């Protein structure tokens, strides 16, 4: 069974790579037919180079890993676009360096730039529909059973049901000894029996996979079950409780020949922090250079439209809780920076006419690129909150201040997922912190580029910006 799954994975990757190569190379050659200076050899060379480079970069952006359970438009599409843009820009750079740009038509290259990602996305979407259709009729599906009628077990089942294209079918739940407070099992989930029945099913291979979902109070039972299931033929997987989940996200180190778990620690190694700083410096200087005329125009509009300074400064907590002054274009008639700060609300009378436009388009954040160059902020990271708000929420949300283990950002994972703006309920802030911690745990250069790319398109129509 495992051998078959490996072969399926290899086959899927081969289909993806073959399709990508045909699209990248085919679109370029077709576009070149409309060029008056048809250069088949030159276009063939850069087409093959682009295919190889796209595949190489795709290893880092994970476009060839399994997409099961991964959102298409909010994840895979972004990865494909970022991979293609990096590939194209790198090739254009090489063409200019070797001074062969006159050999290629601008019309051909621009057509190639815009048509290729459309077809790459369309082909992936078509393949998803095809595979999802096969799975809906029962082909290539995996039957899974969940042992433990617990919060995390039920949540996992609901997430599986919400993504039918992932190819998993919930067979039902096994009841473990003392599952904790009795949870209501939805009627469409079958009760499969107790732990003994689960062990027998694991030995006979009745299900493709069995997921253990014990409660945090069942640590001894979990250990016993894992030992007893060691000689079964069914893949056994564990859905961690909150405490185990925290340990799983910690890192291992050794001091004085003693293994140590780094539970709450700096999330980035020295090398990764250096890469992120280079990213901030390069992109920060480039963006400031591009938007400097716009910033001058905004400064003039603020000065002429209302009384007060052009820039608004407010104390924020940065890396490891250090305080710095964040810079923003002034959008209100007040400049609050005390122990009690009122968040902006919809139709807030303190917001100026120019300020309303700046806040809606997030242009008021542009001066924070100076904070980035100073080293107080990063382009991407958890958004910095006012010191007064930090003091309030650290008392209400466990682990709230752990978001300061990384530099605050101009934009972030929470913001591109819809959790920006006013936090008028505790739930909204909890969701923001949850996504901030998800970003910190899974940071990569690719993730930063995805967030920057989404931010550039999202800010113009974000309903939460006011």
C-alpha cells in the first residue's frame, strides 16, 4: 500500500512537471511565431532554461508537493505566480547581462509573462477538478477512523468533511476510555466501538489510516495504545492536544550533552534572520525609491487639508518587547500616545478626509519602510500594536506576547487572511494572534513574498480598513 502511494506521488509530480514544461515552452514558441524576427533557436534556449529554472524554484515554493487539504486560490495560485515571476525576472536579468535583449521581441516576452501563469493556473485547476471527481465517486479515496471523541478529533473530522477533494472519508469514531467531558457525536458519524475494536481493526487493516485523538488527560492511555499498535499493519497517526502541539512546535538542542527542548525561543536561526534582514533592506529601499513621489504628494495633501504634523508617531513594542516609535502618515485630528488609546472605528469622526482615503488604501503605512531600514520593523511580521493595547491583551490572551519573538511587520499573515482593522471583540484579537504565531512557526522567504504579493492587491478593496 505504501509503495503504491509513493508511485502515485511520483506520477502526480511527473504530470505536473510535464504540463508546466509544455506550457512554458509552448507559449513562448507560439508567441514567437508572431515576431518579425523569428528566432527559434534563441527562444527554444530560454524556454528550456525557464522550464528548468521554474522546476528548481518550485522545489523551494512547494508547488510540486501534495495539494490535498491546501486551498487553491489562497495558496497554490500564489505559489505558482511567485514561482513564475521569480523565474521570468531572473531570465530577463540574465538576458540583459549577456547583452542579447535585442534578439528577442518585447511583444513575445510580455505575452509570455502574462499568458503563461494563466495557463499554469488553469491546468492545475483542471487537474484538481478531475482528481476531485474521481474521489467523489470513490476512486483513490482513503478511509480513516478516529479514535477519541474529543475536541481535536471532532475538529479534524469537520475539516476533512469541508474538503472533499482531499480524498479522505471518515469511517467513524472509536470511543476511548474516559474521553473526558462527553461530547455530542454528530449523527452522520458512526460509532465504531471501543479501544479493543480499534486495535482489532488496526491489526486486520480494515481502514487505510487510524488517527488517535486522545484528550490531554489521557497521556498514559496514549502511551499504552501507541505501544500496543506497534505491530499492526495500519498507519497510525496522532492528532495532538494543545500541550503536545506546543511541544511539537519547539526545537531541539543539546547543552552539556543534555537534550533540551526550546519551547519559547527565538524562531529564526542566525542564518535565517540574516536572510530576512537582507530581504527587508533590499525590498525596503526598492519600494521607498518607487513610492517617494507618491509620499511627497501625500505629505503635501495632509499639510494643506488639516492642522497638525504630517507624520504620526506612536510607541509600539518591537522585537522582544523593546519600545520604538512607529511612523505613519497622520490620518486623524488627534495624535494619541498614552496609556489609553481608542482604536479607529467605522465612520470615526476623528479621521480626516485625506486620512480616510489613506487608511482605506493603507497608504498611511508607507513611512514604516523607514522603520524597516532602521531595523525596528520588518516588511512582513506580526503587526505592532500600541503599548496600551499590548498591556490590555497580554492579560486576556495566553501567550499573547510571544508574537514579539519576531520583528513586527508592515503587513502580516493575519492581515492578508482578513484579520486586520478594529478588534472590537476578544475573538478577533485571538484569531489575529493565532495567525501571527502560525506565521512565526512556519516562516520562509517564500511565505514573505506571498504575503507581500497578496497585500499589494488586497489593500485596495479591504473592507476592514477604515
